[in-house]
C-alpha cells in the first residue's frame, strides 16, 4: 500500500501541472519569434506556438498519468 502524499507534495504537483502548460506555450512562442526575427519571416512564431501547445499537452498528460 502506498504512503499518502503530504500537503506540500500535493501543492508541488498541482503547481507543476498549472505552470508547465503556459510556460511551454511562452517558450515555443519566443523561439518562433526569435526565428522570425533571424530569418525575416512571419510564420515561425505560429509554428513555435503550435509546437509549444503540443509540448504542453504532452507534458500535461505525462504528469497526470504519473503514479502518485
């Protein structure tokens, strides 16, 4: 039988779930914006945004399926 999580472990888990999604979106957007600035285009920010959203969802699923 597994030991129940302490309240601080639960806070850590929920904060991680709440922060990983917006952080991955912002990082993808910033990388895309940087590539747009570097190559003088206007499409990489959209690609970076979509990749950030996808990475956020993947990490969200991994965190919610992780055993406690």
